[in-house]
């Protein structure tokens, strides 16, 4: 399984800024992701088409949307469908990111609907899960991850290929705070995630990428990528600059 190196640009970058960043990445990478690595850039909707066109300059790289609505079309003001995402040239979508769960109030059930619908309509999905600091300190880590995984994967079609789905574990308390889970924390939590994935998905769980996200930087990426059950990283702030993200890609 290739290591999945994913950038989440959140609400940053216009189309022209996205193209400039990807062009700089392409130059640093000499037009190709390193052997054994796959690169995905999750770009904002307004930059998605431009980013998808520019990313063609990097072999082994693709783009994704940061969200979707579980319908092909309809009276859903401000939303975007899988058809629109694919028309922009993107092949991935994020679901369940903690900022959508905790800031925008998305429920586990709604995240599950979006995950299944995206897969049914030909997109690859990166489903994000993770606990708050309060939940961790209250001993609820496993309960939270089990609930998010069971409901997030509830309606995923049985025939879904393993490489169409990735799970990103992101401790909410380590996103944008500068705090990073210790290596022991990551190993312990990823072992729990993999065990839960096996209970839900069977043998396919071991072929499904499990990523870590939460203040990943060039300085810690190599160590994180070397840990058991870590099949890649989901990078926020450090992915906004081509030099820092390519250092992580090459870590």
C-alpha cells in the first residue's frame, strides 16, 4: 500500500494561488510523487477546477473536495454534489472533518450518509474521525471512535474497493493548536482504529489506508510515518506552502 500524503487547504487559496502552489510543488518534486507515495490535495470549491488542471503536472497526485451534499442535484443552496466535484476533475472528497462536526454541527449519521453517497457515485472518500480533549480525558476515546466509524461506514456498499476509502484519525485537540499526539498516543489509538475497522469491514480493513492528522509538520512527519498502522498523513497548515508540504511528502 502506498503512503497517502494528503493536504487539506481548508478555507485558503484562490484558484490562482492554488495553481501557483501546485506548480511550485511540481518543480520541487520533478513532476512525480516519490516511489511508494500518493499525493492528494483537498482544495476549496472555488479553486478545485484550477487545482485539478494544475495537478496533472505531478504524476501520482490528484485532487479532492473538502465536502459534499448527498444528492445529485436539487434545492440545496450553497451545497455541491459528487457530479459537480467530478466535473471539476477531482476524484476524492473529505467527510467528517472535525471542523464540520464541531463548528458546523454535522452529526455522525449525516457524515455516514455523505460517505456512502460519495462512494456510490464514484468518488474516493477520506473519512475523518477523532476525539476532543474532554472525551479523551473522560476515558471515552474508544467509544467515540467506535461510534464515528460504525455510523460513518454504516451504509458503505459491500463491493467498495479498499483503495476507494481511507480513514484519517485526527485528535481534535491537536488540529491547528501546535500540539501533536505523542508517538505512543498515535500507535495506541491507531491500533484501536484498526481493530474497530476489522470488526466493521472484515479483511478489507487491512487494505484500507489509516492516516494520522493533527499538526503534522516536516519535523515530525518522518517519525509519524514510520509508526505501526500509519499509512499516511492528513496535513493542514503545513500543506499551504509548497516547500513544507513537499518536505512532508518526501519524509
